[in-house]
């Protein structure tokens, strides 16, 4: 995964985070939790890196806006 540089976060409250989990269900659960509180992009395309264990996904969140999901 690429390193996130400060210039990518143009506004206060915008966050980018990478989630790595053992399987797809774990990653989806980890992404769903902040989605209940904040506006997030949701899980994007899940990626597997050949030769490495786990599943990865990048998520974008706006901490200034409520998520609105139950």
C-alpha cells in the first residue's frame, strides 16, 4: 500500500485508512463499525497481495459528517 502524505488530506476531518484482516468478513466488519458513526466511502475493492496473508481495503471517511446508517 502507498504511504499517505499530508497533502492528500485537503480538508480537516477527512481521513484515509487501510484495513488488513485475515479474511473478507473481518475486513467488512472493521469497515462497517466506523460507518455507523461517520460518512465513509464503504469498503472498496478488496485486495489480496500474492505471497502475503490477509485481505486489504482502503476506506475514506469524513469525521465531520454523521454516517446516518443504523
